[in-house]
C-alpha cells in the first residue's frame, strides 16, 4: 500500500491537483485525499502546501518526489528483468524538448527507439519556454544555454551557434544588414521563451561583444512558426543552426552578419536529481546523444557548423525551476 500511495503522490505532483490526479488514477477526490493523508502520516510530514487555488510541494515533498521516482523506476526495471529478461526495456518516459528540435531530431529518435523497444511508451512535450523538470515529472529535458541549477544532472550534447538569417525573398525586397546595428531598421521576428522576450541579440565575442535590441511585427513562443515566417519572406530571425541548417544548405534561408557571429551555445540534456536513472531513460539518453553527434557531423560536412572553434558558449542561462 505504501508503494501505491507513493505512486499516487507522484501523480498528484505531476497533475497539480487532487481532482486531476484522481481522474488520472480512476479514484474519487475523497479517496485521493485520504491516501495522501495516510502517506503524510506515515512520514510524519506535510508533503503539499494546500490552498483553495493551488497545490505546491513542501521541502519534504520535494525530497520524496526525487527519491520516489528513482525507487519506483528501479522496482519497474527489476520487475521487467525478472518477467521478460534482462535485456528488455519497458515503462514510460516523459521528455521535454524545444519545439523545432523536438519535431526533427528528437521525434526521429523516439520513432526508432519505440520500434526497437515496443514495451516503452514516451510522452514528448514540446516547449521553447522554461520548465520545472522535477515538479512536472519529466525524466529528461533538452534545452539550449548554460544550466545554473546545480541540483540537476547535466549532460552536454555539444555547442551550436545561433544564426541570423532570412529568405532570399526578404533580402531582395529589403536588403541585407551589413552591421548588427542595421537590424534596427529591419523587421525581426522575435521569439518568446516563457516570460522572457528574446529581442536582445548578441554578436561577437570577447572584447568585441555587442548587443542589438530588435523589433518586428510578429512575436511568438513557437520556434517552428518563426522559421515558417522567415521562409515565407516575412522577416529576419535568430535561430539555432540545428533548426535552420538544412534551410541554409538548400538556399531557402541565407545567413547574415556571419563575421559578427556570437560564440555557440551549449545544448544540454538535463535529468532530475537522484542516485541513478532507469535503464530505459539511460538508453534513450544514449540514443539522443548519438543522434546529436550525427547531426552535428552532418552540419560540419555541409559547411554550416561552427566546429566549436570559439570554445564554450556564453548564451543566456536556462532558468529551470526545481
């Protein structure tokens, strides 16, 4: 019963309410409340701060959340190995990734991974904003930038530059900026990452670093839509080479201000804190890492990759709440 209550606790933390957790588990809100009370009595600690409008983890709840995910995953792995053999992978994996990267590289990896491991189920959440990895119950997440949260476990997947680019159609109509400051006279299509507006574009490195505040007639929190607008000739964008590399090779987009390029940003794979990760999560992480290595090599072969010659990236930190 303790294990079942811990599983229910994880569902409550993921869904953010007793009612939603009960709906997910097929239980009444009253039953969920009673089982949560029993779990809190067992540990002698309050696990959630409750108000009429919100539910949030206490410090003790966060400790249980991190440890419970590890313990339950190990139980599931042990059950699978005994029932189906040591090499079988099964169970759910929840992953978060940026929109463009998720629709391309991550989606391709997931398709191959679930084909090779049919007992695995994967929930992919696409978002260009910042996420609460632990509170939202993700097993791993991919994000660009330097991770400042020391509680997370990090795996670096390489460094990738952000490219200022536009379609030939836009350049023919409006001309190409010759200096970063010229961008203030152009229609720049701006991304929003969570609550942060990405309208301060950085150029150069070292003592030659400069910033330009850009503006345009469209702002969106979907990186894929920004790219589509640029392809349609509606403005200039700043995107990762992973998202627009193929467009640059094909000529659908043209790189601008290359001599003023900023250092590349790191791409990080992030995991919740804990002693170990389930075998299924480790296997998916290896598949994603291999795919990113292959994509980076493809970009280098095509002549659009930075080859990390500028060293570690110095982009905006990933502000991940835990």
